């Protein structure tokens, strides 16, 4: 049986994550020190996996998340198709009641099945799925890559996971995610199907020491 193991991770923490500021695809923020520690903890836990290829979005926070693996010389490809959803004109703004209500209503519309609804100046989940599909097809067209690592973003991960599992996009919020969480999936070329082996796993982060505050 021909199989591919896919290690799908969300990027490490950024300062905007910590502040609750929506980044989307339009804010190219780097990892903060905690995010870098998360990335190193993941590397320490999974550096033994013989990854054949690393795939990331075009955004710096995913590149930094896998940097230790890249230093090993593992081949890497970056795709804008894996970028986070664009939240449009509200990206990068400090949290406020008006925007919070707007996001809640938009996500509520998605949960009701209105997955073609987009944020103002941004994308819909359907838009994200459309740009992800060619990347997924490229990845699956390479059966010689037996173990791959994909680093991407929260909402984009939810869209990709529903696509992989053959579910409608209305189910995407059934996939929780944390910074530097891991979903491990196995793809069978014989049945053209995915199975999830590990979901939203962060046990590799337990090794991080919480800094002392003065």
C-alpha cells in the first residue's frame, strides 16, 4: 500500500497572536520569543522524522517555524496558496467591540453554510479552498515524498483539513488549533483518502520552560 505521512502544523506564536490581533495574510509578522521556543520544541521532538520535503505558506511566521529543519538541508517549497485567509481591511487592528462583533457574525454565517461570504476586502473560505487545491494536488502528485511537513495558519488549516477529509466547509470549525499544534495525517494512494492519526497535539510543547517573571 502506497502511503504518505503528512505532518501539518500551525506556525508558532507572534506578538499579534498574544494581543488577539487578527493577522490574516496581509500582516507578515514574525514569531516572538515564545513562538521561537515553540518552534525549537517541535524540532527537538520531530527532528528524527526523515522528511522528504517541507511546504510552507509565503509568510515569514511559517518559514521561521520550520527554520531548524531547513538548516538540515531538507528541500523546501513555499506557496501563497497556503497563506492564511485574508481578513481584509480589519487585519492588524487592535481588538475592539465592533470588530469582534463583525468577526463573530461572519464566522456564524460560515457555520450556517454561507462559505462564500467574505470579510470586507478579504476572502471567503471558498476562496481559500480554491487556491489551496492546486497546492494539495501538487503535494499528492509526488508519491516519492513519503514524509512531508506542512507549516501554515489556523483558519487555512481548518479549510485544508475539511478538504482532505472530504467534508463540506461548514464543518471546518470542528478542527481546533493552537500555535504550533500538530495534525498528523496518512494519505493512501490506493484508496485516495486521508485518515487523521493525531489532532491538535501540543505535547511536544510541554518541554518548554515558562520564563520567570520579576
